[in-house]
């Protein structure tokens, strides 16, 4: 049945893109409760608690959809359904809360090598008026942000919002999200060239903040630049807490992965510092992990905690956030239960959607991978 999902080819030119897709959404087969899905975290990793909520362990509710090809970006439409991107195929999917799965279209001319391809997605905060979806993707020349309108169930022609972001085989960043201020935040990697993270005129190794039209957002450190913070190696997770503070999860090199509280104009030290450097020139991370325990990607906020997906670590981390903005008490769940975890997002109903990334060339996929797993925090 999956073979009938012919991809719509969208040819992305240097400055614009073209697109097409069907007007119907063909269902994709799924497994609601595969036999290998445990319903609880492993006992050795369950902190004492009431079995759910702020003090108890999270609970896996089941697989929402399966048989995906490296799902990467997830964001929610006003009707509660999610838009999901697949990094390697370029497909853009619509997933409902009851597991319905359909195709909205595809982005062509992506270069899905290494860590690159079709990455993050963000739904416009004014979607009901402008019907706009934003995507971060890798072409043969750069990384870029594009916008496309959703006409019913059909993805329209993408147009370039911001291009010229350095691209590489590794460290392409790729997470995009609208903040509480209505501006679009974009994470970029240093593409394997660490020096770019400290170059203020380069868009690599940064968190960018732009308007929906791609202009530097008002209030940026430099009014003529989209750069909001610098000194990042490869940020792939963004989340805001209840107080509107921005948090970011970041890949370390060989020693420490990081959770950072992002400050306007902050320099986070890479490559001069990995982890906590106690150097006044740089902002120290709030929490660090050995790289084998995390390799963090997605980040979400729910129930008074940050939730961070681990790729190499193959676990979901819960981190407490105090009212004063201090992160502490990282606790791991589901270690090695589902393999590599790429993205975690908070659904409109308060549940977490967690995607696996076992078909990215670095995992050991099961017949059901890749999947979206629903977790009750």
C-alpha cells in the first residue's frame, strides 16, 4: 500500500520553488500497538511517584503511526492534527490524534545526505488567516527556510524566506519554531567547521530570529542581522517554558552535550568551550551530559519540565525547571526501548509525541520503524 504513495515532486530553484500534490490524502498502513512496545518505562529508571503527572514517571500510551522514513519536524495545526516532515524522502505528512495519516505533498531538490535534508517545520501563528507552513531544508548549495500555503490538503508552491545558511554533510541544525513573540527562531549548525560558530557574519552555528518574511526581527542584538545567539555547535531543540524563557538542546563534540537557557546576544562558547567553561566571555549550559547518554535533538516543555530526546543515548530525558529559570534533576526514561529518539513535541492535549530515528543510517530499525510514540508526561 505504501508503494501507491507516489511523491509529488517540488523543484526548488535557487530563489524560489515550485510544488504540486494531490487533493486527497491516501491512508498509510499503521500498527496501533506493536508487540515490542512496552507500556511502561523500565523499572530501573522509574523514580518514585504516582504513575503520572508532575511527580510520577511518564507512561508510553502506544504507537500513533509507524512505517515512517526518518520523521524529523513536527508541529500542530489549529485543528489538532500535526504536520510531519521526513528528512530523507522530502514527504510532508498530516497526522491526526487518532493515528490518521495522509500526504500533503513533498519538497523536492533536497539533499538528504549525512544529517541534511528536509528538517524542521513550523506552523504560522496566524495559520487560520495565512495558511502558511514554514520548512527548513538543505539544497545543493545551502540550508534555507521556505514557506508554503496549505490549500485544503494540498501543499502549495514554496517560496524562499531565508537562504544562504551554510550547509554540510553534518551539523545542519534545522529546528524552527515560532516564539511567544510571534517571530521565527531558526537553529543552524557549524557544518563541521567549528570556527564559523564564532564568526558574527556567518549564519552557521547560531540561533536566528526572523520575521515571517525573513527579515531580522525587531529587537535582535544587531538590527541588521538575523543572529540572536552564537557559539553553537549544532542546536536541534527549542522550547519555551511557562515564563516565556527560551531553552535549547545542543550536541557536544566528544565530551559534553548541553541544555542552554538562551539569552539575547549570548555567546555559548563553541569551539572555545565544550560544556561548562567558567569563562566570563561565554554563557555556561545549565545541564550537561556525557555524549553517549544524550546526543540531544528535540526539546519540548510540559508539566513543569523540559523533555529532551536522545539519539545516541536512546532515551527520553525529563529536566525540572524552577520558577526562577534553573534546570535540574535530569532523569532518563525508556532507555533503549525504542532506539534513537529524534523529536519530542507537546500536543494540544498535553501529551508528548516522540519520534524515532532508527532509519537514519545510524540506528537498528525494527520492522515497525520509524514511529511516532505517544507519551503521557
